[in-house]
C-alpha cells in the first residue's frame, strides 16, 4: 500500500489551481447544489409528458415515511383490476393490512433463519448478514404474492393507516432489537427449549404490531360507488381471503418476476433465487427469471398494450428529479462538470454495488415510435405534490440502465423463457444485488 506523498499532494494542488474551469465550478458551488449546475436543459425537452399508450388510472397513493413502496405499488396494480371489474370510481386497498402480516411473517422468517445457522458463530458471514439486515419495510413481488395468498387483501376503509404504519422507523428499531435479543437468547437454552423462546418472541412482536398498526379485520363491508351512475353498492361480511379469491379473481401465481441482470455470473434464460430472501416460510420461493433486455422490455410493453399496469423495481436513486418528475441518466452531466470519469456499464454498477434495486413503482404508460419505446409513464407512491400529480417520466436510456425487475403474467413470455421456469433455480448469496429489497 502506497501513501500519498508530499510531492503528489503538491502536484495535485498545482494542477487544480491551474484549471480555470475548476475555479468557475468551485465558485458556482458556493451558492448552488451540484445537480443544478450540472443539469442538461435538453433532457427535459426530450421527455415530454405525452405517451402513445397512456392508461387511465386512479390518483397516486402515499407511503409517507415508510419503506412500503413494493406493497403500495402492488396494491395500486391490484386495485385497478378490481375497479375495472366492478366499475368503481375510486378506492384504495389497505397497504397497512398487508404490511402487518409482512412484518409478522418476516419476524418468523428471521428467527427460522437464525435457528438454521445456530451451529455457526454469530460472526459468520450468514449470521452477520442476517443480524445486520434483520427486518425492514422492503420487499419483492414474490413476497407480496405469498402474503396475499395466505392472508388475502381488503379495502383501505377496513384497515386504514396509523401514524406508526406511515412512520415505521421507531417501531422497526424496537422490533429488530427484540429479534436480535432472540438471536442471543436462543443460544443460551437447550435445543428442546428453543421453540418456546421463539413462541414468546413472536407473541411479543404480534403485540407490538397490533399496538402500532391496529388489529387486522377478520370480516368487513366492501362499499363502493360506481363511476357510471354514482350508484352505491355494499357487500357484507367479506373476509380478506374471500376478497382476494372472489373479488380480485386474479391468479397471482401466473405472474413471474423477470429481471435484467447482465452480469457474468447470471446467464440469461436461467432462474435464480437468493438464500435467506423471503418472508412467509410456507409461501412461494423468490424466483427471478433473467432475460435479455429486449425480451424484458417487450413483456412490459405487451402488458401495457393490453391495458394493464406493470409492477417494477428499479434504482430510483440514480439521475432523478423529484420536483420535475423525471428519471433520465442524460439530465445531469457530472462528468463534464468535474472532468471526472464516471461512466460504468450496467453490469459494472451491479458488480461493484454502485447500483441495485431499491424502489418499486408502476408503469402506466409508454411512448412508442415505430414500435420502439422512447419514454415511460410511472405511477409512484410519494403523494401528488411532486411531479405530475405524483406521476413521473422515465427516459428510455434510464430504463435500460436502472430497471431491474418487472412482474408480468406468463403469457407475455417466450417459449424459451417459459422453459426456464421448469428448472431448479440457482441459489445466489444473501448479499447478491438482486437480493435487495424495494423500499
């Protein structure tokens, strides 16, 4: 390892001071943020809020200070299906209901993972990963399907938001402290006593969730107003599972999590899973089908062409302007602002942990020119105060670089892609970038 020498430091200083452009940038940054002086004006002009396929969808929702984007975006997709079937003007599904059971199941999942690693020291790679990540708000599409299949869904009126469900940081801290205590306590008892230690922990966590999120409904009244004639409708004594099976009537097991991961360790037309990634022990396994970019993109476009929104996961932290509502990797030119080499391929960004999925949203439109996409319309879950009343735009080049997963029915996949679904998935390390959670 070589230290920075005094001579190097002197040369670096002299070189910088001789750069007139650097002086201009330095002066500009005393009163402006980096993004504002690096903005490319033409990028906004190249991505107008106009789309050749533009689905009419309901007003955006708001996850507030929580990491439940994957739940909000999934509920936004499912409510459109229900609204279309029953001609409903406007409503929301309860994100809080799904989040309650997600947290309970994740706690159980975490404890089962800890028990599976009990013969390894707490400092082992797997235990360190489990203890560091513990239980958060985020998730993936397969995890959502497991919850809905087991617990169903309900309207937001049956289980509305609470302050804690919308502001989860404090509760998550208490929850994870208790789970880490379990990880320590369960090593102090005999093997035959471990289940009792787990049961006590699960009981306490259920109480924490019920106090913070409220009690999930066992039955509810499904009330709505028809958009055509303003007529009122009500269905009584509906259970959440009834609502999923009888009112949604959508086979979520037909949906596939399709990823685009162009890294050397993930050949295309292969199925992958991630060790210790999940929430419901008796639910469906996380399964990720890796496809080339053109097939990945075509599946999403075909679903939009059929009038159905598309759930997706991306890296929303890259090249985004929340106020203007644009994600575009061409709208900030940091390389020329600072004369730095910053360009990386998508594979390099994944391999070096520069990028990974961290947010889930919904595609509700796309602009096609000669059959090829030029920009995408996005329904977000950050409320309607920003962007175009909460709807955003993504450029085509941003899609190519930072889109990682879409949930699409099998009917939109090629025969070669469908054949891969019959294979046993390759198991990725827990810390693989495709094991990250959208939050």
